C-alpha cells in the first residue's frame, strides 16, 4: 500500500460519483503514478463499502479481461476482479437506461453459480467444476468511468473493472454434461449477430477465470461463498450500444438472455 486511507476514500468517492452522476474522469494513475495493486483493490473495496452503507446488496463477483480479445481491445495483459451490487442488476429481458450510463458496451459471458465455497490458493478447473451448481448466459454492461475507455490495470481495478449493469437468464445448465471450452455463443444486436465465440476464448476454459478469482481472494484471506454468482469475463470484444438497442446472448445448451437500452 502506498496511499493513506483518506486518499483511498477520496478516490473511491470520485470514481463512484462518476457512476452516480454519469460523467467521466481522467485515470487515477495520472495523479498517483506510484500506486500499487493493493491500493487499487482497496479503492474498489471502498466503493463497495459506500454502496453497502447505502443499503445496497452484494449480488455477485466478476472476472474481467480474461480473453485475448478483451486484453487486446483494452491494451492490457492480465485479468482483473470486481463485484456486482443490486443497483447493477437488470432483470432477464429488462431495460437499462442510457441516461444513467456514460458510454456503455456489452460483453457476452458465461455466468457460474457455486454450490460450495471456493478458497484459494490451489483452486483449479477441477475444484471449480466440482463447486459449480450451474452455469447460464450473462450479458455484462461495462461503462468505464475513464475518458474514452482508456485506462491501465490499476486504474480499471479501482473503478470496479468498469462494472455497470448485468443480466443473467436462459436455461441454467449443470456442468457435468457440458464441455465449456466448445460451448458456442452468439451475441445479437437488434436481431443481427454481432459477435461469436466459444468458451475456450476465456483462458482456455472459463472455469480457469473462477479459479483465478478464488486464488486472488485466497491470497487476501477471503473466499467465494457457496451460492455466489460470478461472471467469468467477456468471450469477445465488447460491443458499443445506443438507446433503442436490443441485445441478446444465446449460449449453446443454456438458452438465451437479453436486455434493451432505453
Ligand atoms: C474492463 C472490464 C472487462 C471483461 O469481461 O473482460 C470485463 C473493461 O474492459 O472496461 O468486464
Ligand atoms: Mg465483463
């Protein structure tokens, strides 16, 4: 840690206010070039604390920048982890208001729900699959609080990994009958296919993203509790959306989910 608590709290307030007041800001590493990974996750944790103090609920966790397509699009080289609170949740088939978002993009993801706690270090694809209750389609709406979606890893971690909205739905599937590497996905915008992929785009197997999250939390003395919803990261590049757009994600063997931007 290089930043003191008042600075961490001030940065959390600045970034959360961007979300709440719908405006962008410059990267926080421009102001604090010497900040470290623990500072970045401490700022993210302070944003979560602000939301919980306001009565919001933690609804899930996310891994991001887990596919080569995403890392290339954003110019970074390692996954990041964040959280989702109930103010981010859009019901299956529901609406997200453009007036509440800065410059949103959508990502096709596979969501996991656990039935056993996962505690790293040492978690791997096998422990994750054994602890998974079911998987289902998830669309994440990311909305970086940074100008033009330009950031480095520490800045994006502090900004809760651009998390803004998410929807999950479709037909939850047990993992025992599925090969998550070869499961195909189609993302459609206004009825037209705009992105395609397969589960292997996420670190070779999307369960790897969950294992990395468990190991990341384990290094901090935390675990993924049973019953946690986790987004495993965008399979393709994120796709920009505008008011009026209808976005749906079909995942092989898991049905589809959708949302509309109004
Ligand atoms: C960071 C968040 C990336 C994903 O699924 O890869 C992410 C960003 O690209 O703004 O959520
Ligand atoms: Mg994502």
